[in-house]
């Protein structure tokens, strides 16, 4: 039996990404307002989610590959160092390298932007600690059934992890985008908004330290 908490963490991280305007809902709303169409807001969510999922999948499947080559402790230490380094870099320089997207962009451009934004945020890196416990049952099963494909269980779990995370992100992004488009408008952002990028950078560093110290 796999533990429940990694799945909750994957969904929670997806929901957090969905709340962050830099991850998509702000541009979905802005594009919908520019084109005066609620349908555009909804359609914009598709390339945003696909770009985010692709960025996450690249990291997750790299973890599966490396997980077959090195032991769990080495992977844990490597992940901790990567999280701390990425969080520190983003904390110091992330605000200086913001990617721009115009309101005239198409859906393909929106998907590419979403992929680059999720990659720059290190979104996939934060999923690694939650993915590690999910790999253990698959590895145990592989050791008992040597005739099975070497990484079949890990690949299946990794794909499911990407799906759970992306579904949570898409759900929250869609809810926020529709509420802002239909009722709130974008003016409230001028009055203030929580700096979620700062929270994210601090969370990356904190998780990295936790992996190194435990």
C-alpha cells in the first residue's frame, strides 16, 4: 500500500501553482478581456495546463531514470542541494528575468510560455520529495518479479503523479480565472497581492534543507 500523503502533497502543490497569477490565470483572464470572450479564458487553460504538465513531466521522468542508477540516499542529497540552489537563485535573481507574453499571442505561444515559466520556477523539482515514497512500492514489486520491465511501475506512478498535480493546478487556475473574469476584474491586483514567488522560493529552500537534515 502506498501512503496517501504524497498524493495530497502533489495535489496541494498543483493548487498552489494554480493560485499563482504568474503560472497562468492572470494571462488567461487578460487574454479573455482583450478578446472580449469568456470562451477564450476557458480555452486558454488548455495550453497553460499542457505546458505546465510537460515541464513537470520532464523533471519527474528524469528522476525515474536517475532513481534506477543511484541509491535513494544519494538521490535525496542531490535533490536537497538542487532545491536549495534553485530557491536561492530564484530568490536573488528570479524577479530580474521575468518572461513576457503579449495579449496577441496564440494558444501555442501560451503553452510554450507556460512550459518556460514552470521550468524557471523549478516547479518539477518540488515534486521530487513527494515522488520518492511512491517509487518504493514499485521498486519492491520489481525486486519480487524480475521478469517485469525494470521501470514499468515507476513510469506508471510518475505519469499518475504528473496527472494528479496537473489536474489540481488546472482546477484551481480555472476557478480563479473565471471568478476574476466574471466578478472581480483585474483592478484588485493593483491594490495588493501576496508575493507567491517569494513564498515559493522560501519553500524550495526549506524543503531542500529538510531533505539534507533528515
